[in-house]
C-alpha cells in the first residue's frame, strides 16, 4: 500500500506544481485562491510521499497497479474533464467552462441516469454558477475572462 501511496504522492505533487505554474500566469486578483490550493496540495502530497516512502521498506510484495479496467476508465474520463476545464478557462472564461465541466461530470458519473437526475444535475449546476458569480462579485474578485463570462 505504501508503494502505491508513494507513486500517487509523486503524481499529485507534479499535478499541483503544474497547477501552480498555471496559477502564476493568471492575474494577481484571480490567482489568490488557486495559488493557496496549489501550495497546500504540493505540501500535502509531498508529506504523503515522504511518509509512504519511509514505510515502504516494511511492507511485503504487492501489486503496484491494482486498478481494474473500469476504475482506469473512470479515472481517464475524470482526468480528461480536468484537462478540458483547464484549457477552456482561457477560451470560454472561468465561469462558463466550470459550469460546462461540472454538468458533464455530473452526467457522466451519474449512477442511475434518468430524466429526473439530468434535470436535478442541471439545476444544481445553474445554482452553483449563480452562487459563485454572486459570491465573487460580492468579494470583488474578477473571473479570468474568455469569450464568454
């Protein structure tokens, strides 16, 4: 288990370093919270890697990659959605791309997809978008601009 945690800790450290790199390119107002999240993610993933690496010697042999095909497929979809979101922020803007990716995530990973759950997910997405816009406007934080809001 510690070997897997060590490998995943390295992956997440690299991910948050990339996230921090993207954050540095944003404006000062827009990069405050993403910067905190990136730095916290780097610290926690490094801590996880360090602790797992120290415990690595005491464990017995185990499979390094125990994921099933279905788990890998879901992970790949989630990673693709994350990459699409990051790319679309500059094109469509933060709010629009976040709404689209949030709706897509809800619809793709819904276990019991029906018209009722689709409507529910879309309503939650719209409420989330309106709430985020109101909160950011009240705090005086500007969204990264794109073609749309």
